[in-house]
């Protein structure tokens, strides 16, 4: 039965991935074509280089993006894996076609450059993050970003993207002879980095409760019943009186923390509760996002 369902599940997963890639590509295209190009400030990544070529040589943005991507994709193939490579090539072509043929169907914003920069950063950052969560990319500088991430996994994708795009923004601003454009480009880059990190790592973010109590078993039972979250109990000793107590550790989502606080207060009003912010939580019950490599 499982073997019969596997092809259908695999097809459903592929359709879901392509759908998210389409949504992400549309958001990126709107940010670039409908806001950044009209505002005439330097963009980030290969999109920034493509805009420069479009401005001076009138080369279609989507076409130049594909041409720039090919050599970088070949160089990064072995490091990032076949599955990621294939998904990225598909998404690269898809996003380029959407930029050239779908984005022109939407109205172009011609108002404040500051608002254009904000919208470019928000739309672009959200679009790229959605694509990254599907273990894919739009190629180009994304390949470079993912390669750096593979070599130095402790760095966040947003920070890598920010640093890699600073040089392109400066070059674009100098060529356009637009100091204000450089400032707006930096704003776009900063918002882009924030959006990527919020979406990518926000999915795994949560809270951790440290509960010092005399009723560890009862609290664990209450948390399991209300939230279906696992707990860990550690024996601890008070530093002043030397009293033996238990410390219950529980990782949960932001919404579940309120329920846990109610349970702790009800079971043991004299307990000591510490709530910590958890940027990432990996394990059963939490979503894991893989970027690059084979899955």
C-alpha cells in the first residue's frame, strides 16, 4: 500500500514545490520590475547586474539573468548536489520568464523612491525566502550564497546575502552616478536580509521553558496533555538552602507558551519559571528546513 502511494506523494510534493516557486518568483518579479527598475536604484545579486545591463545595453532582464547564471551553476554543481541544482535551474528559468512576461502585466509604481525601496525589499525578500524553504533557489548569486552556507553553516542566509550584495550595490550606484540610489539599495539589501531570516528561521523559532518545581511529574503530564510537547526533567539543587528540586525543560511554539504558563501556575504556584527565546528548534514536532544538498 505504501509503495502504491509513494509515487502519488512524490508527485504531490513536486507540484507543491513548483507552486511555491511560482509564488516566490512572482513576488521577486514584482519587486524587481514594478518597483526597482522604475525607481532606478541599484539592486542586489545578479538581478542588480541584470538591471545595469538593461539600463546601458537594453538587454532583457530575464535573458541576462539566465546568461549570468550558467557558468556559476556549473561551478557550484558538485558542492550543492544534483537535486538542489535541478530545482534551482527550473526555478531560475521560471523566475526569469515571469520577470519578462508576467511582471509587465502589473502596474509599475512611480511614486516615492523610499516606498519603492521598502516594497522591493519586502517583496523580494519574501519571494526568495519562500523559494529557499523549498530547497531551491533562483540561481546566480543564490548559488554563491548557498555554497558559502554549505562551507560555513553557522552563518545565516540573510547575513551572507547582505554581505555578498554590498559590492554590487556600490558598483551600480557609481555607474548610475546616484548616491541616493546607493542608500536606497542598502535599504533594500537590509530589508531583504531581515525578511529572508524571519521567514527561514522563524519557521523553527519558538520558546524554551525552564521550570524549577517540586512537582515535575505533574507538570510534565499537564504539558503533554495540553500541548503534546515532550519534556525533560533534571534534578537540581538550590544554591542558598540546598533544597532538592526538579527542573522541567520544554521547547514549544510561541502560542503554546501561554498554555504552559497556565499549567505551571495551576500545578505549582510556588514554582520558578524562566522563558527563553529560541531562534531555532530542531526535532520531533518542529519543522526542519534544509537548504542545499541532497534530500
